[in-house]
C-alpha cells in the first residue's frame, strides 16, 4: 500500500501535472478524466474533499464501496485508507487535496475536527440537490480563482475561508439529508439500533463481551460509528452512547425494584466491570445512586 507524504508526490506518482502549491491541489474531474492513482490502496497526509460522479470502477474507504452514478460529496481525512480500481469520473466534479500542514496556525486546524462526516463511511456520502450543488460549485470556483492567481499574504486565508464555507454548508446539507430521509433511514435506524441493543442482552453477549460498544452496534447496522451517532442525534437528540446508557439504566431500574439482587450483582449482571462504574453512571443519568433510587421507590 502506498503512502503519500506530500501532494506533490501524489501528483507525480499519478501522472498529474505538479501542483501550483505544495500543500494544496485542485482539479476538476474533466481535467482528470482517468484517475490513475486508483489502482490499489493508498493513504496520504492530506484531506480530500470531492464532488463526483463515477462512470466506471469503484472507490472504497472505510469498509464499503462507492460506485454510485449520482453526484455526491465525500470527505477523507489524513491517513484514511483509500482503495480504487479502474476509476473514471464523469466530467462534472472536482477534487480538492490539502495537506494537514496547510492548516497550521489557522482556526480551521481545530474547527475541522468538529466536522463528523470525515469519519463517515463512503456509502454515507452527501447527496446534493441541484441548488446545493450550485452553492458548492460557486465556492470551488472562488477557491480556484485564488489558487490560480498570484499568491500573496492573504491567499491562504481566503482559500481556507472558502474551504471552511464548503464544510459548513456540507454540515447543513447533511442535516437536511437526515431530515429528508428520516422516514426510511433515521426512523428505522433508531428502531434497528434498539433491536440490536436488546438482542445483545437477550443473547447474554454482555456476560462474555462486557458492555456493548458504539463500534459494535454500528457494525451490526453497517454504519460508521460517527454516522450512527449523528443520525440518532438528529432524530432523538441523543447520541448512540446516550442510548446505550439509557438502556442500561432502564434495565438497572427494573432489577433494583423487581429483584433482591444487590448493587454489585446488578452491575456485573449488566456487564459493568465494577460496581463503582455502574453507580457513577446511574447517578449521572438518574441524579441519585442506585441505593437511593431503591429507597425512594420502596412501597
């Protein structure tokens, strides 16, 4: 597997012309047409933002393939494994590569960490409406104009401000996508999440594997952990971890009031490593300790 430490190296190995700036590169898919970097797996020390439509071949990052014919946006963070095979893009699309060092000393260095979609799987791409696509293209052309013009002390600031605008709009558009698909995506995700969580305990997996993790539940639903939490957050106001905690507390309350099991026994029965961890979580969620809860609900 190849690893590219610089964008210049990526261009050289892929047969592209050298970038105008060593830390950032912009190309339309019309300019690329055949994306030769795509035979094999590679990583790089740079971010990628892409708006594309694939004519042939496939791209893969995370665990799933992308071979969708419709235009969509994907976001790749540094050192994320990308695999591609015989990829050819349609003309209408673009790729922006920017090295992580390009962000040093800029507010975007920290802000970009907040955009969770860099953690999504490729099948969780952002599908744009025509008006949304127009907005993204407008920002791309502004970046391109700065990129092509003579560099000065404000060039990087202007380029990064437009990149940040793309990221902010993408955040908004993802929320729209969650809402628009709520009936057949988000709603069923909440239901399926709860089904998988219940199945985990019904089959005593907690006794062998401990408490269920977001990573495990996301895998069972064929979603990335970040996408799962974002969908649940949009639909219910709570993250995947919040839902796990609520399920555990619900089961704990049932045992506290319906059995004579002591606190430590309940903690271990639910898969907690220690009664103290169970007690801390219970108090955090409920507002009182398990012992206090049991006393308050004595008949």
